[in-house]
C-alpha cells in the first residue's frame, strides 16, 4: 500500500498492520516531491493570482505530506526503532529544506502579497480570509522579505537546527534509558510494596528503576532509604550532561544558531521572533508575567520548606528528600497516603467512567470501543466517537504504558488531521507513560496521573471539535500559549463532585471511593502546590533566559548558565527539566514557549469560574465552550474568543 493515499478504513484510519518502518523514507521523499511540483505549478502559471489558484492551491499542496508525516512522527515518538531513528536523522533536514523552499520562494510570496494587499476587496469568507492572512504572516516571519544572501544563510541555519534538535531528542532518549538506576539489594527498595518491587525485577535478579523525563522521580516519595533516594535523584539530575549521550554541545550550538536566526530575521532575540503570533506577543509581557508570580510562589515555597524542616527535624531539605518528606507530611496532616488512593484509579475506569463520562455530560458525545482496527502496538486501544445525534465524530487511539521504544512524557497529536477541504474527520491519539499492568495488578494511577489523562484528552477534544475547512487552521493549530488552555481546563473535571465518584472505584471490589477519602483528597489539593508550581516556573524562566540572550552573548557551559539563570529560585526546588534533557524547548517546539502552561492556566481558571457561576457541568455550558472555543481553531483573535466565552 502507498502511505500517500487515503485508506479505505473508517475515517481513513492507518493500516498499521501493513506499514513497515522502511516505507517512510521513500514515502516522505515522494510526498515532498509532489508538494514541490504543486508549488512550481502555482508560480509558473500566467493567470493573475486569486485565492483558488494561489492560497487554496498552496493549502492543497501539502495534503500527502501531512498524511505521511502524521504517521511517521506518531511512530517515531511512541514506538521508535533504529530504522525510524535513522529516517528521522536523514529526513528532518530535508523537511526543513522543503519548508524553506516554500516560504522563501520569491514568486510564490509575490502572489500571496498581491492578494494580501487586495484582501478587503476579495469577498472571502472569514476562514478563507484568515488563511490568507495566516500565510502572509507566516511567510513574513519565515524570512520571505530577506535578501537572497540572507535567505541562503537562513536555509543553512534551519537545516542545521533540524539535525541538532533530532540529535537532542535521540540523546535524551538514550541517556534516560542509560541512567536507569540498578538496585542489587532488596533492602534498598524498602518503602515499595511487593507488587511495585516485582514490576522493577529484572531477569538477573536485580531491580531497575527507569527514569521519567522530569527531574524528580515518582518513587522518591516512597523509598525509605536516603542513599537510594540520593542515587536515584543524581541519576536523573546528571543524565545527558556527560558521556556518549551528552547534549551539552548540542544545546550550545542550538542556542547560538537561534540567536543568529533571530538577528538575521531582524529581531533582538529568538523569543522576540517566536512570540510574534502568540497571545503574549512579546518577551517583556512574559517576563512581567513571571515577576507577578515569583514573589507569591517563593513565599508559598518558604512556608512549605519550614513545614518540611519542622517535620523532618533537619536543617536543610535537599531536593532528593522533598517528595519523601512531603508525602510523610501529607499523611500526617491529612491522613492521606497516595497508596490509599491508587486502588481507586484503575486506568480504564478513569478513562471510560471519568474522562469520557465528563465529555458525554458536557458535549453529549458517546464512545464505543473498536477492536477491529489495526494498531501500531498491542498496548494501543481504539474508540469511536459519536455526536449526541449518533452521527460519527472521529477515532481516538490511546497508548498509555511506558516502554523502551517510547519517549517520555505525555502528549496528543493527530493520525488524520481534521479538514473539510480534504474530507477528513479527526483521528486523534493520546500517549502517556504509565506503569504497565502485571498479572497481579492492573494499571493504577496516582491522582497526578489522573489529571494528566484529563489534560491530554482536553487536547483531543480541541481537535475532535474542529470545524475548519483548512487543516492549517484546524483544531489545535493555535498559539502555544492558547493550545494548553483547553487541556488545562479539562483537568478541572477530574475532581468534580459529579465526575470523581463516577470513576473512582476500587479495582477489586468496585466500591466507589469513600466520602472521607474524597474530602482528604480535596483538603490536600493545595498541599505542596508551591513546590509543584515553582519547579515548572523555574523551567519556564530558564527557557526565557536562554531565548532572550542578545545576539553577541556567548555561552560556553550549559550548567554554569543554568545556575546563573535560576539563581533567584529556592535551592530546595530543582527545575522540572534541566537544559540537558529539556526536550520541550530543544527538541519539541516549545522554545520560548514553556511559559504557556502557566499562562493558559489563568484562561482555564477564568473559564471554570464562569462554568461554576452558570450551573457547572451542563450540556448548555459545554456546548457554549465547544462553540466559542473548541470549534474555532485558529480562525479568530484569541482574546476575542475569551471575551465571548466569559462575558455574558
């Protein structure tokens, strides 16, 4: 089968059972060649530019490439292998060059510019006008107005950055695997249940604690032996900072090239360039946002530090001990042990009776498990979604368990991008890294992991409800500091009194979580929040420090820069991601954009307060949010969307 063609499966779902890793390289090359042929046809025509022969033709030119790239990046992130990794290494610079050949095409930009200048008289519908404006802005930001010499320099920079960002992702994946902590003595695992220890047991009789992608590791809250906690924390903290998979030189070169790119494009720093189409607009707005948050956050952390010191009777709280003592304090103050909660949060109960149930209550959509569609890994589950009237909405793929072939973290993306123009309904997937079930124990989640599931499905809803004609503007194709808004908002339903008891059922007895446990969970919600917010804020601040470097600034050592950049932050709170493994900004598209999580949180909070004051979890409210936010994609000003949503 050809990866470039639409499949005959429902919703054009991928024929994963027929796809080989070796198929992607030739398919991607062919898709790029087809796009280049289409671009050539646009610029060589003698007819004067109009929307159909220029903007619409440009939008159509990438249809096959989008189809193949969606599948390729899905597998490269969630189930990679040596062939896919080598394909990434070879293809990513070619994809960057393909984009440059479009955005730096003088004749193509001339046609778009003519239409842009005439846009008021073209009688375009609002979405088509937005598409024209979007492409004009995108071409301008990507260097269409540069001189020929500067365009060539920009192409070289983009090509090299594509390679470096891929190298960064490869190294961090390998470094994470390499840094897994090996335990030889069972006494070093005191604090873990027999079931948890069994999950870590290796064939040679040792135990292995694999790392998550964050600095702090989940088991640090349970391990009783401080020496084990120190070792685990150090493995996490030092990964990718030295050895064969060090990212030091990669980070330094990425930053130097981003500085150079920003200067070439006429900006003072990379953040100034990258924030042009964001909600925040400028680095100064982001830094002002930080300044408003720092003092109250530090004050809250100081109170938490004092509490932990008092409880532990220690003069200092080392980062490797924070989660351990915090869990002890939680248990003492709130009579709440995380291990009391986990049995009530079995993965599929949370998914079907929690995440899906909330979506049904809010939007009327329903879900049906599909066992007949091919998947890329046996762990993957598929659901079909239906509108309230029974009409088909799309497909949802869930890939929830951690494995060696998957990068860390959790994310949402598309297997088939929604677009009325392409005749495509959404085929969406969520990826998480939860502990797989065993013969004795199903997949049981912490409440933080429950929130992650709601969060990622919030992204999925944003895509499922897309009503756009054009894929370029559809669903989640919005600014970084707006895309996290629907996902942050969806987290609120995890603890809602009509939702939590519906899904929180003991995996053995199926008894609903007790009211006393619910009260303890709610009472403890603000506990340790200063720390949790501070570690994310520190990483967001670090991101902006890297990307507001002036053009002539030279950094020669990553750790030294990092230490200076976050010296304002409490020493007890490590950054959520050190630069060495900060994949969001050095390999994941969030450069100068990690602040988006906190920025979007304010939008989500405002919206939830509106819901609370208008009846809460109702179809009427859900339909309003769907109509005014989730269905709009990138078709109107974000601030205007919010005004329409929360102003009666």
